[in-house]
């Protein structure tokens, strides 16, 4: 599952000495991460989580998931931000591209849908419509237990469950993932006797995918969570080294920092696999919320190629020279698909017939990288062996560690998000919430 960082595409932009000169900074960052002495150090729990993950909890996650798989056609995961994107990314990455149109039997598991990640009436209305007449269960996820968006969605879905299955029946179809003691959801769970899972105190939302926040939805979706955790554990071992030349997470963080200081203000995470779309969304939150503060930080953007080469491609090639790309390259696709032979060659594809489609995808990647580098866009490449559970866990841990390191290099606290409160205050005031 291990992933490899390929830096050839930054050679034109970074002098040979620059990375080495980052070593003293990396030493300091390594020290404050591992000795837990930096700002936000109360939130470094994710650093050790994959190592010896509580076996009883894995067992309980499996049991609850198996029950949901038996009694539900649809499983609704309610959450926002870090309580949503990790599970969504993992499930999209590992599932059939058209899971929602497969019938229950072929899918072999409930359809996992999400709510509480927006306040759209039409989204909620359509969800309610889909749930009517179908067996469903709900997992509400909120560390604070008080976030407005999921709270609204949960109130609606809880009402539906109670109406459909009665109080006792509903109780068995609600799973709550929240803080051990604090918050409205914990209180509600205690009162109603819901099944609960705990988000550890020292793990913040966007670093929580390898806790029950991500693991329960993954397990319901048929993902082998032990393999995911094993992948993260492999990363934990591989990324302990403090030498920037030997630790790819620190190397990636240092490269981002060097490019940022050269005036690149946007990093675009690129992949050639639509299954990675939400992984990029998760990555954007991780980096955007961890680094974008104190008037600093790279703006994390994402694109899917070759789709977006026909839209954003023009800007990337020829627009303002303010961005660099981090390209995720999947070395082995999950299946083969040959470009068929044709008796005539009117479509002009004769020169690639008989080749695998992935061969073309790989050449698109290589060709695009060359063109973009030539156009003044540095390219970092991250090679992953295949899209599987182990790699998923590895990537999560890789980016979490790189993100913490990168934020400390920048001189910001990777684990707070003071700016997120501003919109809430402003909205609450308009809504007339008591106290605002
Ligand atoms: O990363 C974060 O801390 C945030 O994105 C939170 O996960 C998000 O705001 C949801 O918070 P909560 O889980 O408390 O509902």
C-alpha cells in the first residue's frame, strides 16, 4: 500500500540545495509534533491511533455495521466537515462508480447516503422522498454535538424513524458518534439509550477519519477497516524518520513550503480517477482548515483529469503562474478495458486499438505533466499502487502527517479553526438564536 513521492516535476523550479536547507526546520517540526510541544498539541491523538487500534472497538463497529447491513436498505450518515468528508471519501473511493443504481442484491450492502452537510431544502426533501417506504438507519456524527446543519437533518430523520418504527424501533436504528461526555448528542444518547461511539478528545474533526467517525460508515459500506488501519499503520512506521530526504511526508510538506515562498499560492490536487473525487474534497478540508489562517496558507484546489483538462486546463497551462499541481497517479487500475479493434478507422483510433484504456490514461498523465511543467507549473507526483483499503489508510495518514508538518513550517496551529466561527455567529444573529 505504500505510496511514493516523485519530485522530478519540481526540478525546474527548485534548486538542488533548497530541500536540504529545510532540514533544520523539519527537525524542529518533527520535534514539536512528536514531543507534542507545539500549538494545538492537545489534538495530536491521530498520530498514534492506527498503532494497536482497540480490538474491542473494531469488533463493536463490525457488529453494529453488520446489523445495519441486515436491516437497512439505506444508511444515512449525518455530519459536516470532518464529521463527513472522510467517510464520504473512503466510501466513494472503494465503491462501484454507480453504486446508487445497482440493486440491493448486486450492491450487497445498504446504499450510504449523506445528510447534514448542507441546509438545502430540495436536498433534504429528495432524501426524505427516497427514504419513504424503505428501511433505513441513521448515524449522526458530531464531535461538538451542537453543529446546526447536522442537528437540523438529524431532527428530521429521527422524527421519520420514530414515526415509522415507533420509539423503540427507532432507538435501534440510530447510532451516535460524538464526544465522550460533552454536547447535546451525548445527552440525547444517554436519555434515549442509543448505541454510541466516541470521538477521542485529542482528535479534531478533519483528522478523525480513522476513528469511528469514518470507520463505522466504511464498515457498513463493506470496506475492510482492518486493512485500512493496517495501511495507516504502515505509513506511521514509514514516516517516523526525520530526515527530509527519507520521509516523504516531510518532503512533501517542505516542497509545498518552498513553492509557497516562491509565490505559488494555489496547490491543485489532481487525479485521473473519478473515484478519488471526494478524497480530494477531504484533502482540501484537511489542508485548507489547517493552514489557512493568520493571513497565510496555500489555497487547496482540486481537479479531475482528463475531464478538467477540457475546462480548467487552459488556465493551468496559460493563466497566472500562481499554482502548482500534486498529481495522484494510480499505478494499477482495478480492471482492464481494451480499446476494441474496428474494421475501418474513420474515428482515427487505429494507432491505439488493442491498447488498454489505462495505457492511454497514463500517457495523458505523463503528457499533461510535461506540458504543464513546460508552461511553468511545478508538478509533484504521488504514486499509489492501486485504489484499495490499504492504500486508503496509508494516504490518509500520509496527508495528515504532512499537513501537520506543513502547517508548523508555515508557523500556524494546524489544529484550530477560529475562522469557522465567524459565519456561524453572523448566521445565528440573523436567525435570532438566543445569546447572539
Ligand atoms: O475539522 C473540523 O474540526 C470541522 O470541520 C468539524 O469537523 C465540523 O465543523 C463539524 O463539527 P462537529 O463534528 O462538531 O459537528
